[in-house]
C-alpha cells in the first residue's frame, strides 16, 4: 500500500481498564474488512490481545498495534492497557500517536483512568478526543458523561456525534457537523438517513456554532467569515478542524457502542477527515550524537529518526520492534544507529503489524 503522509492517521487508544478500548479496535478492523468477525477480550480471541497471559486474563497488559485502510487512508491504532499496573505501556504507546482517543464508559462517566490519560497526553503535547462507549447498556448516560467532560476540561469539549435513543437503546446518531440524523442499518456500522428529532435541532445548532467559533479562532480568514455569518467550505471546515484539534482548541467527542459496533464506522469517517496527520503534529525534540538538541519535523527527506516504543519476542519470528518514524525514511534492509546502545543495528524485513500478524511493507 502506497500512501502519502497526509493520508496516515496515528491514533493511540487509551482510557481506564475495561471500558472497551480493545473492542473499539476490533470493531474498526471488522468494519474495514481486516477480520470477518469481532473477537472479545473475555473470550481471548481479539487481534491486539494476543499474548498468552492477555488471553488467559481477558484484558490488555501490553501495548500492541493494528491498522486498517479506511476511505483511502491508513489508520494506525495503538491499543494500550488501562490497568494502572501497566501504565508505562500506555505512555510509550502514546508517543507513537498523533492523537489520543480516550474511550470512556457512558455508565461510569469521567474515570480516574481517563483523567490520567488526559494528563499524560497533555504532558506529551498530544491532542485528545473521546469516545463515549457502552451506550447499549442499561444506565448509560451520554449527557452526564459529556457534562462531566465539559466541567473538567471546559467548553472546548464538543460532540461531533449525538446519540439517537429509543427507550434505553441507541438506535442511531446525529452528525453534528453535517446536521443530519441517521439510524443504524447493518452489521458493519452502516447507517441510513432519518428525520432529525425536533428536540435536538436547537442543541445541534448551538454545538455547531461553538465548533465553528473554535475553528475560526485558529485562522484569521475563517474568523472574518465567521463574524460575517458566512458558511465554511468543506475544505475550510476540514482544515480548520484539524488545526483546532491539533492545537487543543477542540476536544472532539464521539458516541457509540464498540461492543455492538455502533458509531465506530462514523468515528473512522471523521478520523480521516478531521484528525491531525503526522505533518500537523508538534515538532519532536531529539538529541544528536554530539549532544546538540534539535527539533524534528515529519519530513520524508529529513534525517532518519525513529522511536522504538515496543519490543517483543515472537516464538516463530524472533524479536520484533515496533517503531514510529518521526523524520526520514527506512529501507527494507539496512543499518541504522541505535542512540541508546550507541551502536549500529541491522534491520531485516520491514512489516506492518496487525496484532501478531505481519504484512510486508511496499
């Protein structure tokens, strides 16, 4: 698969233990056709919980990666453990992403694990988004969870999707930016248009106005259009949203049920449209061999610099290192300098990793 950097989204999935982070990754892979059925952590058959201990315990204990193609984009999902005993794994995985997607339970609201994830992402200068999960379960409360987030992090917390409820069931969602309502109609997140409930119209308009105001604050030309009451073009909206999310002016919120595959496909649509690319991220500080600090920008023709965030041993393949390239490019085989060990390392085979499975790079 040949893609430009602009078509890549690196997303670290974080949050409290047991809120459905791995389930979100499973649903994304299923919707994209990577797998033909969704596994479950408690059954030990998910893509990213492949370690024997994870399969035995039914929870994530280490960081792993998965990826899928979606709308001509490559979406890399870094699945991190939520248990505090494995916080180091989460932090290392966070540095591989350009956006932290914090999964939350609509039943439990703002948890300690979610708060820690937000703090860690802020410390690493990585923008944050939220997925309010478990909307299929009794006592799920989207409004309370959203209010908890807004009380904690301010009015920059803004929903991009709202749930359509029928009694206690989430039957569809509202696309806040598009101003349209949809009901779920298929196993892979398919939706069909429906009439927007009248009681949501004013709320929808209010959120859209708040979002447009935050978008405009990051661009003088858009600010002028906003005050003159002109609508943004789709390209202006997408570019403005990426800038606002990257700057932390907007912390977008999505809603759904990963376990029932509700709202995940819609979230993927907006990830590709609105989430920062590797080129939008803040420069990374690195230290040269002579001790000089430099700033690295995501440039394919710059000096090679990569960060190994995970190494594990496969019983058949041997040692596998997962890394994020911040500058320059790799060849399939060659020698690179390991700054920590102060020695050259030989690379043998570059692959895209999906759980424990590998696919050779182009």
